């Protein structure tokens, strides 16, 4: 695949979460804020820049984080919450490549991966639209039932942790720092 020389993502809109809101609105606003933060960390970069790895032996890259979060969105909202059957492999991983979301980015199509991530975000929004926070997922996680509330809190935590990685990766790519 030829290297992309134009930015993969531009003009990310990020809205600050409200200071007062009900629990559902607050959790979904924080989740959307962190989704947009990851997009902002990738904004203006080429596919090659998005593939840049941190430091050996880590395979961490901004594109790997985007691919990982697509997997995470799909797993928690579609597999655990809705109980969808998704087959023996993920979007980017397989039994042969269990960390394919991170490891297999060298020839990945960055635009397609961003589109997949956005598709999984929209599917996640649709999956939980109108559901009470106490809704229990149709599948257990490690033998334990989980509620939509737990999934939303976990997703905020997951993005927040990886956005910290994204801060360091972006600084490595071009020196950019900030929110």
C-alpha cells in the first residue's frame, strides 16, 4: 500500500462535558469527549505518522490505538451488551495474531481503520440508546454480569488511559503537546 501523504483526519470537534446533567448524559458526554480526544491526537497526521511506533519492544502507535479502540467499542457494546455473535476473530486480531490491532499496522489502511472506528462508535451509540444504566449485558465478562453503567465507566477509563499513551505518541511524531 502506498504511503498516504495527506492527513487522515482533520477538524475534530470536541465538546466539553456538562457540569450538571443526569448520570446517563454525563457518562455519554465524557465518553464522547475522550473519543474526540483520541481523534484530535491523530488529527493532521499522515498514515505513516500514525503508524510510527513508540519505543522497542512496544508496538504501540496512534493507528494501533485507533484500531484497538474499534475492537473495544465492538466488544463491550455489541458483544457484551447486545450479545452479538462476531465469530472467532476480531476486526484486527486473530488466534494467530492476538495483538493484531497493534502489531499489524505497517501496511494497514489508515483511512479504512478510522472509518471502522467511527462505525463502531456509531454502533455503540445505537446499542445503548434509550437503555437504562442498570441494563445487564446479554453476555457475562469473565463469568460476571455487567451493566451498561459499568460498560460506560469502563469505556471512559479505557479511553482516558489510552489517551495518555496518545499524548506521548503524538509528541514523538511531531512534538505537539496539549489537550
